[in-house]
């Protein structure tokens, strides 16, 4: 029998379960509940050993302090109140609920009808009331010890935005097949901490690892029924805990995650978290009652005005969190600060970020969320990146986030894909290579407000972009209905893998062109892990449910993969070495007296392009001469970039160098190896291969 528990009223702050050395304080917000019971479980999370009515209620917070409880204590809540779905209330004390502020979780979901607040199959559907206990089937919360020795960790040292290169990856997918990661650590935070893994990322030249969701999330029932998983993780059920599925030592999940961050910081690498605050795993009115729905459905979720039985579904997942509610807003802000202060991460990428800034009247740059972020002294020190779209009304807001934010620029993605398949004119590609100043150059924003990307987790990999015209998602079991049909891809003449040497040579050059476009453009580039060596998902452009070798990176690179990796490292190094390729201001603005001609657009004749040339939709080749002045960190830098999206050779005349000397070739995507850096005089005609990129630097004149 468990010992008797001494219970005191405790404090309404902080939220969640807080261990102070003598016991644990529990605090739970609910504006409409009538009673809350704290349920304590044995260490194996199987047997409920105590049920304690929370003794006090202050400012809509139920709270209790239980003496003698220690870290590792398993718990959950049962919340009482009206069950009136049409009024927005779905309280059901038969359902064990997760603490929204839980710092740790244990156990996996077992999808059983008892997990639902209503009787599945009832004529009344979700208006009915289910009396079965859900505790045997649901995950539970764990009290954690927050103490961690950070003394060996150098602390957060933000990488300047002009030097930032983001690297989107997945904890499991990156390590599941990595030969240097011990088998028992594959797919874990500890696996990401292995020296060889970190050394690889560092040697690649990227600066900031953007981890796909690691907040605790659930696998959807319909996926498990088909033998699949929610691999990507955009199905959160808690915002304060790293998911234990990625821990090699589940009882110490938080500690293991902190160790991973510390090891990346030791290598000078940032850790950015992809966070999902726009919806939860509870789904729509027919979803399960696991946490927020049973704690205070009317407060946590946006409900339809005319019938609160139904949810606003701006996310496409069934529900939408209501950040216009002050307590929900507080929870999100508390979560962000928690990850910064307790785990030392370096920033966030916000999934469906427009939803977080949507007030009842729509997207608002002065929304409560964006206002809170802009004035928060902690968040002001880290990188904030928005995915600036959702499926709701007015959901596309690329470039509309306020100063201090960066956002994913899908216009760059579309222009780059279209240009290299011959479907976009030079003028559109030029705007994106310049840093998309037509979108972001306002209110003192800098080029890195544009997060440039060509591929991401959602869609084709770079290899598949040049290998498939159509998606091949058969493994997802949805008869090809899932995944985008707007891929803007080109298979170079053959669908799928081929032995045709000409097709394969073109595909390799196209990959090099796309990588070069990404890494040599103004703005902040984001590289998808695996693209640097040609990872393929077999044409699957929606591999969200594939927790297997479709998505796990294959580290047996072979000659082709190693060649691409070497090329990627080389281009990243060129970007790092040349301030002109990552300038801190938008190019082409004449109001800066230090160098009003920092950008000159060139035609194939080496002369400045006339306006009429830009208006020619058939023009697919252009050059850009970038000449940036010396500053306190770098000397004057002059480079020449040329992009040929035409399928055949173009005779490109090298212009006169602003430095009076010759041009040194640094890159030609049609040339293998690139060990040599030949010199060319001004006025020379360069035979520029169809579908290729050139980069030259201006050598100083030898004249005194």
C-alpha cells in the first residue's frame, strides 16, 4: 500500500508539476471546470495509487502541493464539469488527462474506444457520454528533475544571420542507419550527440540544425491500423516535453535532450526547434479526449460561433488552438521561454505560423502572439522563423510577418524549380536570387528575412525533384490522393531511376544547379538533410507516415553521393568566404553612399541589361555583378554570378572587372572536381553549358 500523502493548498504558479526538493506543486488552469482530481500512479504507470482532489482554486487555477513526492512520479488529471458539446464543454472525468505543462511523459497511446469522451457508434455521436476509464490506454505525465550541469556547455552564442545556413533534419531519420551510431542509440537524442554525427554536420558547413518536431506527439489511429506511423511529428499533445520515443533512456529523456544541445553548442552549432502550437492531436469533435479538450475545451480551441459543438479547422487537422485566449497565449509563451531557458535551444520554426497570429478578424501583424514575441526580452535574442501560410481565410502571408521575424519563402522555391525546368523567365529568378527585396525590403528588414529553400520535409527531395515528374505515394496507402500535385519537377526525360548516362549526367548537373542557386543567393538558405548527397524517397512527396528506409538517410553514399557531398561542401565554403554572397543589406539600392552600384545585372554580352531584356519572357540566362565595400569585418568583395536556364550552350562575355584585373573561376556546375581555378580576362567569351551556373571572383589588378 502506498503511504498516506500530505496535501496542502500549494500555489497557482508556476503551472504544471514543480519539484522543490520537499515535494511537488501541481497547478492546472481551467476556467469552466467544477473540480479537478490529481491521479498518482505506480512507477510502471499501470496502477492508480491515489486520487487527490485539488484543494484550492485561484484565478482559474486549480492547485495542490503534495509533500514527499519525487521526480519520476507518474500522474494525470480527471476534470469535472458540464458535458454540453453544443455549448463548447466536453468535460468527462472518466478520461485521464495529460497536463498541458507536463515536462515529461511515459507510455504510448493504445487506441481504444475508451479514449473518446463519447460513445463511438452511438446515434447521438459526439453528443453522447462515455463512462469507460481511459487510464489503461493513454500516456501519462512524469514529474521531472530540472537540474542539469551546464558548466561544460559554452552557452548560447547566436550565429549571425548573414552567416546562417539552416539544415532541416529528423532525429530518427538522421541517425537510424548511421554506421557510427551504436545500434542502441540509433534514432535518439543520444545518437545525434555522437561525435561522428556532429563532426559531419560541422564539416558540411551548415550552422544551425533545425529539428523536426520533438515535442511529445501521437501516432494517429488510422496510421497504426495500416502499419504506419506519424513519422514527421506534426501531431503534438504536449508543448513542454521532449518526446520519449527519441530517448535511449526514457526515464531521463529531458536530460538526454539537454546533453544533445550541449554537444551541438560545443561544436559551435545552433539547435532550432520546429514547433507546432497551431493544433493538437485531439482532432475534431469526433477525436479523443486526452488533454486540452477535457480540461477546458471552450478555452483552448477555436469553436464555430453558431454551434460550439464544431471546431474551426484552419489547420486541416480537425482543430485550431485559440491563442486569442490569454491563458492559451500564456501557455505558448511559457513553453517558448522554457525551451530557451531550460534546454538552451537557439530558436524556433513555427509550423503554420499564420494561425498563431490569427485573431477573430483574421491574420493580424499586431496580434497578441506577434506582439508578445516582439516585446519579450528572451525571444528577442533568438531566431524566429514562420511558416507563413495555412488553409484558413487569408492564410497566405509570405513577407507579412513583422521585423525581427524570418519566414519560409515559397516564392524562391517556386522560381528556382521553374527556372531550372525552363518554365520561369530570368526576371523572376533574378528577384529571388537578389533576396526577394520586392517582398521583404521594408521597415529596415534584412535579406535574411527570406528563408530560401528548394526542398523541405514536405515534398520531393532534391534528387527526386530531377528524377520524377509525378508523385509516387503508393506506400502511404491512400491511392495517390495525398501529397501535392504541384511539384514543379522535371525528370530530365525518364521517369524514375535509369541507366541512361546522358539523363543521369543532366540530373547531376541539375542538382548542382539547384544547390548552387540556394547557397549562392542573398537571404538565409535552408538545406534539407540528405539533399547534399542525393537522398531519394522513391518519388514519395508526402512521406509523413513512413518511419522506415524510405525516409531514413542511407549513409552508403557511393561515388555519386560522395561527389555531391564534396560539391555541397565546396559551395557552402564559397558562400562563407565571400561577403558578396551573403550581404547584410539588400543589393541594388542606390541610397547608400558607400557603394550605390553594388549590383549590376548583365546580359550574355557582358553589358548591363536593359529594361526591355527583362521583359523578354524567353530570356533564360543572366548575370549579376556584385561589388560590396569593405567594412569592419571584411575587405571589398567582387563576384560575378551567371545562371543559364536555357537547354543549350550560351556564349557569355565576361564584363570588365571593377577591380581592373582578371576573373578567377570558382565554380562551373558543368565541370567535375573544380580543383583548378583558371583565370579569364575581361571580354573573354565563356562557353556556358546549357543548364549551368558560373561563379567568378575578381582578382585585384597587378598595377601599383
